[in-house]
C-alpha cells in the first residue's frame, strides 16, 4: 500500500508509472487526496472542540469553588453540547477513514523503471538463458505418463482422496520430492539464509499485510468457522514474522528460507497445458524472504536471482530468466523476474520461480520499520521474496528431461539426497 504522503507528493509520477501496469490511477488518487483533506479537516475540528471542552471542564471546578453555581451549570451544559458535536465528528471521521482506506487498497504498487509496458506473457523480456537442451529418446513421454509407468506419482489416487490437483507421490517419487526439498534448504543455508518452519494456516491480518487480501481472496482456501486461510506461499507467514516490528538498521538484511506445502484454488480453465504437475491445488515449495534496507534492496534482489539461477543450473535444467512486463506484474510487486525451465517432452517453458521486490508496498501494510543508529525517526523496510524453488514443475522437467531407454536418471546434485541414481 502506498503511503498518503507519497501519494500527495508524487501524484503525477504515480499516474504515469501505473500506466505501465495498465491502471488508470487519476480518479482514484483524486479521491484519496480529497478524502484525506476531509479527514484532516474533520480531525482538526474534533481536536479544537476537545481542547475547548478540556478548558471549560477545568473552569467548572473553579466556578463551583467560588460558589458560582449557575455559571458552573451553564458551563457543564456547554460541555455536553460539545461532546455531542465531537461524537458526530467521530462518526464522520470513521466513515471517511473507511472510504479512504478502501481507495488506498485499490492502488497497485508502482513499477520499477525497468518494467516495460505490455499486457501478456508475450510482452515479457528475456534477460538471460542458460543450460542446454537434453538429447531426448525417441518418442519422449510427458511426466504424467512416466509417473504412471514407474508408479512414482498417482494422480487418480489423489483425485479419489481429495480431488483433481492433489497428487500422491509414491516410492522413489516421494523420495525424489523429499530430496528436492532438502537440497533447496541446504543450498539456502549455504547462501546465508536462516531456516524457519512456519504455520501453513494464517489469520486475516497476515493475509492482508502481504497483499493476498483483498486482491487474491478468491484464490485462497478459506476456513470460515475460524476465519483462517491456508497459505498460498510461505511468503505470507514468513514476512508476517516482522509485522509491527521495529528493527535496528544493523540487522538488515534479514534472510529467511522456509519449506511449506502451499494451497491455491487455481480457479479457471483446465486443459492439456495444465495436465499432471503443471498446475496443482496443493504443492510443495521452498521460499526465500528478505527484509532489506531501502538503499540496498536491489542488491538483495540480484543476490536472490543469483541464488535461484544456481539451483536450476545445479539441476542441469535448461532455463531462461524473464523480466515481467507491466501487465504481468502482480498488484504488489515493483519488479519481478520469472525463472522458466524447458520441458523437453512437452516442448514448453514452465515457470518455476518468481523473484520480486515489493519495495515498501508490503511493509507499509505490515508496519515493519527500521531505525538508523542515532536517529529517532523510523523508516519502512523493503521486502522481497522468491521461490527457491517450487517443486511440481521442477519435478516434471527433471522426469521428462532425464528419461532414458532404461528409466529416469537422477541429477548428480540430488543423488546424495535420494540414495539412488535412477528410477
């Protein structure tokens, strides 16, 4: 959420930059400034009346002590009248603040200057490509057929137990899944990330603070009786560790890594392009979260990009890094890079990670601030996160790209975790 001061001081800049996100902010910003003016005016009136009432209240005691009962009673009557006026102003102020907050929540984060205009993934910018395409066997099989052939993932059983999009990993498939999780966590620890194991259910405040509410409410699984939400990503609980916290500047950056199951309703069309592991309702993911000093958050973003690139490189997967255009950028992000790996059997690129800098957009909702040594004023931190990595499509690419006439070869980096070299 953008701050009121930033909006008041940078209205034209915000309007111009949000055009890159295909968002017309003019009327909304005018509404915000008008409501903020009304809020300030109403608050000033209420404060003035409160000061007047406090002064009269002091005078009443003095009048009684002098035996001036009629004057004291008249003064008391006036305080009652002022109280009624303050009450009405308070009701009006609550209404204005509610409308103001609704307008503020409708404004997306402004994109970084590197973000280019565009409306779809075809407009994203490729910034790097790495790895090499595998030499495939004749008539390569997609991962859902390989999973059935080698009995390592059972999609039909998952449908029986829960529904479509909830696969059951079996035997060496389950061990490969666990190997990937441990590999990602160990690599993160080696890169200086501190592991946390958070809850996978969060409250409404946590979902609001990181921007899932109200923007993505329909995409999350909701537990109405408790008003809890199943997390769509570990970003939500891990970032909220720092909600309503004031940090010392010398603690920054804070680097966390977490493994969790993730849950997404993924409402929308289903077809061949989302078969098998390509789109799930429940999946495993290792997430990295960084709380950074505003002056160094883009250094942190580069560090995170290098870390994720190192993971796909060590798994011997062909990959490309895409900088998202304005139309593909999320509501909360200032700059996002997607990592995609090539699925040789499906002949398509699969997104496996998004690495984003939200600048102060999340931290303003979180009320996560820091204080420089020797300074009294608190400032908002910058928050960043990224997948390192999401497992389903990584698993799909590994299974497909490493199929041989004899089975599926395990990437060398994972052998010490699986305990076997092939399936």
